[in-house]
């Protein structure tokens, strides 16, 4: 299964190389795209080495035979997973903005989209954030919220705890959605 892993700029982003490595060990093909702010937390070059593919971080990037990344990469995958998603990316997606590569790709894909927000407790409890997450769900995106006991708590130097769903729960959801997609294509062929 081909993942398009869309990484945003949050504290949890520093774990992205290890996540890509783990996904590849599980047998997934992983192509990574970055929001411009993600590049402040992790280098595209490191992710290129680990994913084995060029990492795009601008809608105007080209290379690897890709000319318009937000259109081509949006289709050359089986699923788009925004992981980790920042509060600002959640807002961008809820409003249908396409002002950088991640939001533009999500807006242009026909594939299922999973959004995995990384939020601290204050942001998570803000009505505007909840409103945006609900809007994403209404729009057909699969939102994986941090759930007590099933999420990873990242503590920075100022002891600000940020929660995000675990990689295991993201993989479990992706596998479920992948299964549904293949069921759909089988039924299209008139098979069970
Ligand atoms: C050290 C640090 C950690 C951050 N962690 C988070 C976070 O966990 N969640 C979040 O929504 N924003 C976090 N931010 C704020 C985002 O970096 C900021 O909103 C940024 O504009 C997000 O960019 P993007 O959505 O375009 O990738 C953090 C910022 C810094 C400097």
C-alpha cells in the first residue's frame, strides 16, 4: 500500500524519520511531502534518504519526473495521511485552503485522507479547534484524535504536553480503510 505521508511543522515532527523507517519495515511504500514549516523541524534530505524518494515541500518543487506535485502525488498513492497535523493545518483543510503543498494536495486528491492532529490540551479544548475537526469529519476526512491511553504524549523542555495518536492506531486505521478500498474495487468488478 502506497502512503503519501504529509508532515506538518510541530514538535512531534522530529519523530517523522523514525516513523517512515517503521512504516517501510511494515512493508508500506512511503512518499513524504512537507509543509514549509515542517522543514524547520526536520530536513527533507534526511527523509529522502529514509523514504528512498524525493521529498517535496513546495507546490513549485519539481524533480523525480514530477512536474506538478500537488496534482501528481495526490493520485500516485493509495492514501494521504497528514501525520502529524498542526492546528493551523487542520484549520487550512477545514476551510479548503490550498496555499502550500500539503493543503493543496489534500484538496486535489481522490484518495482517502487521514488527519492525525498533534495538539496540546489547551488547543485541543478550544471550540474553534473542535469545530474545525468536526468540519473535517463532515467533509469525509478520517480524523484520528488523541485518545487517552492510546496516544503518545510528547513533553518539551517547558513541560508542555502534546498528545497525538500512536503510530499503531494510525496504521490500524489505514489498514481498515485500505481493506474497504479493495472491497470497493472488487465489488466494482462484480466480485465478492
Ligand atoms: C517547538 C514548537 C512546537 C510546536 N508544536 C506544535 C504542536 O504540537 N501542535 C501545533 O498545532 N502547533 C505546534 N507548534 C506551532 C506550529 O509550528 C505553527 O502553528 C506552524 O505555523 C505550523 O505550520 P504548518 O501547519 O504550516 O506546518 C509548535 C511550534 C514550535 C516552535
